[in-house]
C-alpha cells in the first residue's frame, strides 16, 4: 500500500516561512518601545502638572492680551474676544462677560489690570501701549 505524500510543508520550510513574520513583529514592537526610558519619569512629570480643573477655572477667571499703541483696552478686548459682553459704550463701558464667563453682578466683577497693576480708568478710556500686558481678572466684590 502506498502512503500518500503529505501536502504540508516540511519543518525547515515552515520555519523559513515564519522568519519574516517574526522579524516584522519584532520591528513593530521595537517601534512601540520608548527607547529604554522608564515609566517613572513620565509619571513624575504627569504628577507635577497642574490639575486640569484648576487650568479651566483659571482660564475662565483670567484673560490677557498685549497692548497696542493708540488702542484702548476695550477695543483690544473686543478684538481678542468678539463674544465679550459690554454694557454701555466708550468711556462708560462696563465689561460683564469675558470668554463666555459672565460675572455675577451681586458678587463679582471683571477687574482690568495693566502689567499686573489695577487700572485707574475704565477699559474705554485706557489707552494701551506696545509691550504692556492687559489682563482681566474675575474679582469678588468685597462686602
């Protein structure tokens, strides 16, 4: 009786066929490697970062932009935040909302600062200068 010859490959042929697949898998794994950097460094930097909720809270309560010669703080605010809400016009303008954050009229107001010093005039009167930093901070009304 004649034994039929197996249609499968011999062991050496199968090993040769697996070689490219193994090399490809090793290459993919090496590409995902971080080059020997430990996870401790990335964990440390992540733990040292600011809490995202604090960043959001600060971004909702503070807004800054550079001053420009011959332009008022109000003109620049309206340029940098077209959705800012203002009551009144010009020298009588009163800013009620910045960055989508409306000040509670009973307990808060948007304070205007130039280079970290509170402005002595309103936004419609304050002529800014190149190099100045104009900042709006959500302040609590002292009672």
